[in-house]
C-alpha cells in the first residue's frame, strides 16, 4: 500500500446524512424566507388574497390585464434596456481595468484600493451624486458655463429624468464596474500570464491573444458577475424612480405604484407585475447559462 493510498483510506468521506444535517439550517431559512415568499407572491398574483376579501384562485385575469396592456411591454423594454446597456458598459470597462491591473505601473498599490470605493457607497448615495454632478444646475453644467461652452447652466444637455436613462446607466456602471473587475481580476491572477506569453512567442498579436486565450479563461468570472449585475438591474427600483423619465416607468416602479394605490385590490396587480419580473429574469438567465454551458461543452470543459 502506497503512502497516498493510505492517506486516502484514512480520510473517509462523510456520510450523506451528515452533510444533509449540516446544510439543513441554512436550507430551512432559505426555504422559509424565499420559498414561502415566492409561493405567496404567485398565489396573490393568481387571486388569493382573503385578507382583502378576494379569493378567486386560480384567476389569471391580473396577468391578462397586465400583459394585454401596451404600456407593460414599453415598460418591459425600458427595464431590459437599462439593465442590458449598463451591464455591457460595466463589463467592457471592468475587463479593460482588469487587464491594466495585472500590469505594473506607478501607484498601482493605491489605485487597487481607489477603484473599489464605489463598492462601499450605497446606491442611494450614488443617485444623489448623479443629481449633483449631472443635473441641470449641477456641477457639470456650472463648469461648462464657467468655461464658456454654454451661456447658462440651464442650457446644459438634459441627462437625468429622460427615457434615454443616461443617469440610471451612469449610476449602475459606476457602482458595478468595480464588482465585475474584482471577479475578472481574480480569475486573471489565478490563470497567470504563461499562456499569454506562449501565444505571443508563437506569433499571436494582441487581439488574437485576448479573444483566443485570455477571454476563454476569464469567461467564468464574466458570466457569474454579469449574471448578478443584470439580475439586480432588472429588479432595481431607486435609480429608475428618481432618475427615470416618468411615465412609462420600468416594471419595478410600476409595481411600486400599484402597491401604493388607494385601491388596495390593485396590490394583486402589483404582485402580478413582480411575478412577471421574476419570470422574465428567470427565462433570460436560464438562456444565458444554457448558452454558456453549451460553449463550455464544446471546449471540453463541462
């Protein structure tokens, strides 16, 4: 018997029932907090609300009224637009930043802390900063007026409170770029530079090295981080509510308006909106992961 075999024999695998017991507390908490809430939300969206004197379960009229409205699809388009554009922009900036961080440059030690600062600042503070910096009458408009680009701060191009959503996108990109950078940078540190150097020796140019060597290596970090950011953006409420262009609103804001309507029975319509957001997010993320897993299987890594 070899030493390795003896060590393997000495470390017996823990029984499956013991593993289940160890996982039981957190599983129970997740099941109660999220599972029960999800079941109740779906039940309410289908007409189960006896505390309001409504119990027509299963009743699909709330979804029919919601999905049959053209405003719902406009709101869905705005929601997907803000979520997708901000995630893509944050990803591009994060990849560029990660590639810069693996190289040596003066002040790198300090910069590795500075770029993480947005992670420690709440989204509400970021929204306030956007209003101060980008609003008409804000710092950027006053600076443009002071150097003669415009004659009055009110002439500054309107960035906030439009359906173009540049203020919303700016807040998401500012906050999420460091998060994606952390994920991608960690993968880059783990894989090292040996494969890149080998490709360069074999004659590959910079673009070939990135798309054929580096990108496949950092793809797991990209997928996991962008999945989290896109999911958050899809259900985010504060930035679209404060910085958005008003009616038509994004779906989270639409749901909030239903929940705050004087007609309390519209809360079921609001719950149908919330469930619809979950369905859209689930379908998109499932398709995203399916495409990624297919890519990994083609490369023989899954």
